[in-house]
C-alpha cells in the first residue's frame, strides 16, 4: 500500500538520522497511539497533569483537533471550543492553574511555551504526538483500547493503524486502556508486546455526575478538580438521555445501563461541533420524555461545547467525569519520574 510505504520510508529516514530532529529544552512526555480513534489520550494527559503539577510547572500542548483557528494559541477558561478544540478546553477547565496551548506545528509550540513568555516550565505534556518524529521526546506513552486492540488492525486506509506495529519499539510505556470490569488484562494482551515494553492497564472510573449549571454560568465555567465534592450520586439520578460526541461512547453507555436508566442515546461524531439544530434536537428529545422527568447526561468533552447554548441552562444537564484508574499506579509513576527529574534543571 502506498500509505504504508510512505510511513515506513519516513520512519527509516528518521531512524537513520537523515531527517533533522528538534531536542526540546525541557522534558516532553508524549501521549499517543498507533491507531486512529479514541484510546483515552486526553484523560491520560489530565491524569499526568494532576500528578506532576504537585511538584513541577506543567504545560500541555495539543494540536487542537478540528479547531477553527490556526497557529499558536493559549487556551483560557473563557475560550471558545470552536477556536481551541474541545479537548484542550476541557483540560484547561479541569486544570485552570496550568498552561494549555494549541499548535499543529509542535516544535514551534514547544519553542513558544519555553520562550520565557509564560514563566518557567518544567515539563510539557504533548497530547497525541507520537507521530511527530521531528521532536525527540523524553518519554513516549502509547495507549491501546482493550476493546479495539491495535494488534488486530491493518494499516490505513483499510484499517486503523497509523504506523506499523513494529514502531511500538519507539515507545517507553504501553497502557492498555478501558479494561472492562472483571477482566484479568494480562491474560488478554499478547505476550510479545509485554516483552517489548513495560505494560500497564487502566480502567475507566466514572465519578458521580455533576450538575454544572447549578454551579457555574456558561461564561464562567470551570470544571471542579474533584467533582465528587459537588455532585449527585448516580443512584439518585432520574431516567436519563445520553448525549455523546466521542469516538467510543460504548463504555459510558454500558456503565449507565447497569442502573437501567438510559431512555435514549443521541450519538454524534467524535469532536462534533454542536449546531443550533443539534441543540434543538436535544431539547425536543427532552420534551418527548418529559413525563419520565429525565435528566440529560453527557461527557466533559461535549459539555464544554453544549454549555454555550442558553437553551440548555434551564434543563437538568449533567456531566459524567471519567478518569483512568491503574492497576499499578505507583509502579507507573516510578517509570515516569526518573526520566524527568535529571532533566528538570538543564
């Protein structure tokens, strides 16, 4: 296939040092994958930010997928998701104390972040940057969805692989994400991958839903770092209408169905830009089930876009916080910190 030939040739040139590589002045942790589609990169970046910002001055750099702006842009809590992309804004709202920026030209973005204009930065988390070979990262973390494993995929365009599986050798850590409850993950992961690279396993931990319109106005929206402190127990929720615009809504739907409460599921594409027509459809669906006294439940990525529509502020709209939960969290942190500490003050 032509695509595979191009990718293999490009990687060969980088491996042999025939293409130039930028060495950032601070540690850079890349969170990426080998396939297209959602593997949980943004929650992983958020988890890393939460762990590292206790000791380091952290910045996040993202492409800002599907944003309507270009070039380097600092994400503010008041930013529009249309201009920044939904995931960078969600990260900023969850972590208003750290610098979040978007730039498709990642080396330029890193140079801007470390220019001194934004104060001293100790470490940069790069969301979805594994294919950016022009940058030499300090640490590369590859994520793979347990439910759609990369080892079963073919190369684009017939499959979802962005690179050959052999490129896993460039990564430092592999995390198998979205492990279903009750599954023993090592028994379901090919041993050859576990022999190549340190492998960890994570599950999605859905926290209690948060009715954010009771806490903030859409113009002054900041997602709580610890949502459970201002949330309603899931068991107390009424029948719900699920609204998602993410790559893999299945785990969330399955989680909510355990409570027998999903009336209907309005599915939109990943990174969907909600229109007035979409919002009208959500309101109409709510009115259709009004006799059931439903609530509307969505994801953090969707909420930052829906929150800008005043028609929804008077409705019971809840966000379900989702964070990764690791089987060996301390071991994972031990794998990461030694690579950062020696480079912190270089």
